[in-house]
C-alpha cells in the first residue's frame, strides 16, 4: 500500500505512514468500521466531523451543568461557614445589647 501524501510504501495493517505520519486507516467513531478514507463512514454513512462535534457539545453541556452545581454548593457552604463568624457576631451584640436594656429597665 502506498501513502497518498508522500508515496512511500506502508504495510496494509498500518494506521499511519512511517515517513510523513499521514493517516492511512480511519475508524468510524460511531460503528468502529475501518476504512481507507475519512469523512463519511462507508458502513453506516455518518459524517465523522458532525458526529464528533455533537458528542463534544453534549459532553460540554454535561460538564457545565456539573460545574454550576458545584459552584452553587460551594457558595452555600461558604455562607454557612461565614455566618457564624461574621453575621453571628453582630447578631450576638444586638442580642446582648437588647437583653442589657431589658435588665436595666427592671
């Protein structure tokens, strides 16, 4: 078998040319059929580029959803941890000031 890019000889089972590293055998991302030309699968007719683009977009959407969920959880956790340290102090001061006013009025 000859490489279509550089013309050097390659074994029939080779996936890439040894000389120029051009792809000699393509595998369909959907049905795993191997063929000599890329682009559209000879077996199932799927367009390689459209299929891979759709899979990547689906994975990106799933990853974005997970990231949003983790961000919401971390924000909630930060608020739960900081309330006793920041808002809790001001609430305690108000509580003690109010209870001190009550004791003085009795």
